[in-house]
C-alpha cells in the first residue's frame, strides 16, 4: 500500500476486494479520513467519500461507526455541500444575460456543479442505505447522520423551490439538471426516513436522545413547509413520517414536541390543498371539460386533502391534552373550509359532481375530528366564546359547526353534554341562536342544505331555517332533564331577543318541546309565559313576542289544563286582560270558549265605559287599549255571531270612541294611534253592522289622518279595514261622502313609496275589488296609468325586475355589512345609555374583530358609492365626508 502519494493510494484501492478492505480497515481508514479532510477538489472529494462509504463503511461496527466515521466525515461533507450550493447559486446569476454564448458557458458550469451535487447526494443515499439492514439502531450509534442529512435535504429542496427566482427567466436551460437534483434529494430523504424508522428509543434513553429525536421531527416539519407545492407524494410521505414518529414515541416525546407548529403546518396544508381542489373544480366548470388532466389532478388533490385530514385526526387523538393553544386554529380550520364550500354565499361556483367528490372523500374524513374534540374544554370555550368577532363569510360555517356538535352530543357521556350545555360564557343553545341571528343573508336568499326528512328516503334540499329547526328540535328531544334550566333560559332569551327570525325559531322549537314533552310541562311553560306577560308593561317591546308564543302554546295544552289556566287567570278580572288579549279563543273547547268570550267582553266593555265616562285622560289610555285588544280577541274568535244585545253594546262603545277622535291628536299621540288601529280591526269584525253615521265618521277621520302621514302600522290597519269594505253594501245616505273618500284612500295608499305599504295596498285592493258590489268604485281607485299597470302586474304575478341569483347574492352581502354596522351602533347606544355594569376583565381585541370592523367600513363606503350613482347627494354629505376623512387620518397617525 502506497504511503506517500494519495493518488497512488486511491488507484490501488480500486483493485481491492471486500475481504481485503475488511482486513486493512484499521490501517487505511485514518489515512483516507485525513485525505478527505484536506481535500479541496470537488472530484477528489466525491471520489474519496464514495470509497469511504462503499468500501469501508460496511466493515465498521454499529458501536464504532459514529465515533470513527460519521463524526469525522459528515462535518466536512456538510461544509463541502454548502460550498457547492453557493457556487451553484453564484453561477446562476450569469444567466441574466441574453447572450447565447454566455448562457451556454454558464450552463456547462452549472452542469458540472449540479452533477457534483447529484453525485454527492447519491453517495449520501448509498451511505444511508447501507445502514438500513432491517435491524434496530440505537440513536447514539448514528447520532450525526440524521441531522446532517436533513440539512442537506432541506438546502437542496429549498434551492429547487426557489429556482424561479434564482434562475430568472432561464429556468428552461437547466430544468433537467434541477430535476436530477430533486430526484436524488427525494431518494436521500426516503432512505433517511427508513433509517430513522429503525431507531429505537425507550424509557432508558437519555434526555439528549429524546431531544435529538424531537429536533429531527421538527427539522422534517420545516422541510414540509418547503416542499408543500412541489410534489404530492413527497409531501404526503414527509407528513406520514412526522405523524408516525410522533405517535411511535408518544410517551417520550409528548412534552417536548412543538404541537402547535405541527398542528399549524397540518392545518395550513389542508387549506392549501383544499383551495387547489376548489380552483381546479372552478376551472373545470368554466371550461366545461370534466375529463382529462385537470380531473385526474383534482381527484389526486382531494385524496391528498383526505390524507391530511386523517393525519390531523390521528395526531389530535393522541396529543389532544397538549393542544390547548391550538383550539383557535382548529376552530378556524372548520370555519375557513366551510366558508369556501357550498352553500356558503362566498363559495366559488362548482359543479355538483365535484361538490360530492369533495364532500364524500375529504369532508367525511374531517368529521371525526369534531367528535374527538367534544370532551376538550379549551375547544368548547373557543367555539362558544361570546366575542369571536367572525367576518361575514364565517357566520354560516359557525352555525353549521354548532349544529354538527348538537347532532353528536347525544351519543356522548353525560359529563361531555354538561360541558357544552352549561358552557363558560354561553351555552351551546345560546351560541346557536346568536350565530343563527348573524346569517341574515343566507336566510334571505335562502340557501338550501340536504336533509333526510323520512327514514329510507334520499336527502332533499331544504331552506337554512328549516334545516336549523330540524336539527334543533332533534337536539331538544335528546336533552337530559338536568339540562332543562339551560334549555329554557336559552329559548326564553332568544324569544325576547332583537332578531325577529331568531325569535320565531325559538318559538317553533319551544312549540316542539311542548308537543314532545309531557302535558304537565306544556302547562307549566304556558303559566310561566302568561305570568311574564302579565307582569311586564304593555308597551314593552318584548311583550308581543311572548304574546305570540302564548297564543301558539295554548293550542297545545290539554283541555283540563286549559280549564286550570282560565282559573289561574280569570277573564273577568281586569288585570288579566293583558294576558287574554294575546290568546286565540279557538284554542279552547267550545264550552270554555263561550264562557271566556262572554267574560272578556264584559270586562273589556266595563273598562272602556269607565274611561269614556271619566275624564278621558290620555294617561289612562293604555289599560283601555288592553281592554280593546281583549275585546278583539273575544269577538274575532267567536264561533257564532255575538248575541244581539252584546253586539249592540260593543258597537255603542265603539261609536263613542269615534265621536271624539281627532286626526291631529291621533297623529301626535302614539297611544291614540294604537287605539285607532284596534278600533279599525274591531270594525272589521262588525263590518256588516255599521250604520251610515259611524261609517261616515270612520272614513272622514281616515281621510284627514292620511294627509298627516301617519306611521306604517296605522296605514296597514287602514288597509285591512278598506279590504273588508268589499263585504258590505254602503248605505245610500253615506255613499256621497264615503265612496269618494274610499277611492281616494286606495289611490293614495297604492301610490305609497314604502314597499311594505304598497304591497299590502295591492293585496287589499285586489281583495276589495273581488268582493265589492260597488263595481263603479274600482276604476276611481286607479287614478293613473302607473297604478293600473301595477295592479295588472300584481294580478298577473309579473315581476318588475328579474334579479339574477348572483346579483341577489352580492346585494345580500352588502346588506349584511350595513346591518352589522347598524347592530354595532345600536349595541353601543344601549351600552352608553344603560345603568353602569360591573367591571369586566379587559381583553385585547382579536385580529378577527379588526377584520370585521374594517370590512364594515369598506361596506359603508361601497354603499355611499351606490347611492351617489342613483341620484344627487344631500348638502351635508360633503361636510360629513370631510369629518370622516379627518377621523381616518387620526386613526392612521395613531398606528405610527
């Protein structure tokens, strides 16, 4: 063996066989290591490294390989590789020239450099492969190898990823070289993963070994972020390695892993892959091509989504206790996915076949994650947080997530159900009502969701309201008795809330509870609601909602409980008129109905006469209005016409009211407006019995009042009365005064610019025209061609403007922004005018709250733009915009 010339030694080694290498290892290895450390030439470096790994590494025992080989070879190898990559990047800068000759020269240099890199990667791959013999390895025996190889892999993949920017517009000149580098790096990583899989650490392992294994997993996680858009198979296998190693050494690594980083990476990759699916599906819809490369790529990407979802499910199952800080991210994952998927208003337009593919392959795989998180208190606190500050596109996903949780909760242990039904700041049911209230756009469109309504039947699309109601009733049916206080409280709060649609949902659910539960429960709830109605002032804005609920639930009471109810709230007592005014007597049995109607009429007439015969002070009018309302309930619910004597008494009292009412006074006093509306509704009941004098008084007052522009509810009451005039023949002596006023009233109300009044006027006029015997009056009501055309279009059910679904969706998005801004304003006013409240802990605003606030500002600007396009602005607008501009400048300066 040559002792002097390194070149002679290397040539001599070329002829050595396996056995000779084994025998001469102690003598040759130190010399080769010394030559390797001193080598500066690329070719010589690769040559020596290959000899070391192929000829001598196999003869070194596992106990000695780290100390005698890896610790001496790998540092120099890493240094050499870094130099190669720097050289490669440096030479790439020459490609900025457009000179063909220069480009050719640079390519040759790059080829030489990249081939050296490829050879080095191949050599390292062979080195790792020789250690993968299937036997278990201890980490100390190969301590330097995994971290060193991972550094090489990460650097090589990063170079490939950044090739667009590194090689400018000349990537095509060296794409084949980069492809070779990518393949060798891929192979090297694959071999390393197989090697690490053979490493065994247990409870006897040192803290350094555990820390080292953790660092390996975290480095592979960094590689994941580099390769996320490069190759599906590589990306999936890399994540598979991370999950497998984390679960394999679960008990040892649990307290050391960066769980939030791993979870964040998984969530990010799920969303990226999901976005890719949607983009491909959108492209296929536009191109109308359902087969070919795009479709195969779409299917492959959906399967990648499923793989990530399964990985997240497995990881969460094992490390749930360590994921307290990641609950916000998991919550956002669900919201972002469902905000981009039908039926969201913000989802891209994709074909149903692609929706089904995504739903059946990906979303189904994600569903078990919710089940796993149900017992996890931090996740519950995040989902049921009172101040989520979600942007508009995430309101429906939040609602659907809460419904999914409700569906799953009945199969959970009692302690899990208690966790969600009691909540921390909100209960699950309260959170659902709050979330449902935010879905105004989806409810208005409305969006539809699939639902199985009968066992064994296919799912059919139903509206969002119907969908929520079905799932909510199912949840109520499975609620444990111990959770009824929270259930009743949430239902009552929703009924009394400011959102009419949410109040209606709560009423529907409560009525289901009354039917599903016992008769005693229904009776108890009716009594509680009635006591609330009785206790609250009649002008309280929440009483009408309670009244509607009371009216509906009385129909669901058992007959014997209705009798008890009448005993609990005797109709003949004046204080109980506040309760009975909301009730439909048709809910009662015939005998009880007749008795209650008679007692209500007596009590109501008594109250009215007391006021009419007294000073008629306006301050005493609210109880009179209550009495009139109770009279209306009794008279409109009667099975048969009232007895002649009672009818005469009622009409006599009503006539006394009309004799003193003055248009100006009614216009100025809200309590008198309510009185007028009740009198008009009562006259509808007795429309056939009106005499000429009373009819003349009624029309005279309405004509005068309409000129004073009364509020909407008064005009609606007028229209109801006018509609009922079709049933009656106007007395001859009253026609000269009444008929012109009747036609004038209809003409004015048909021309009303308020859409609600205009629509109601069309309905009322049509009803009147169909029934009246005064056919000659009908044309007089239509005093313009415009009015005639509107009535004709209404009868023909012709739409004036055909709005596309896309335009309607965009309009609803803008209306939601405006509505959200108004709600914030009203809430702010309520807080500023209310009593001081107890101090609460101050929490910094979240990023979502900032996004929502800025989104509201943007929406308001767009709304002003639309108004300016429709007509000239008011004079004060310019001054207001200047003030807002100054306020914006102050906000901007505060950020500096």
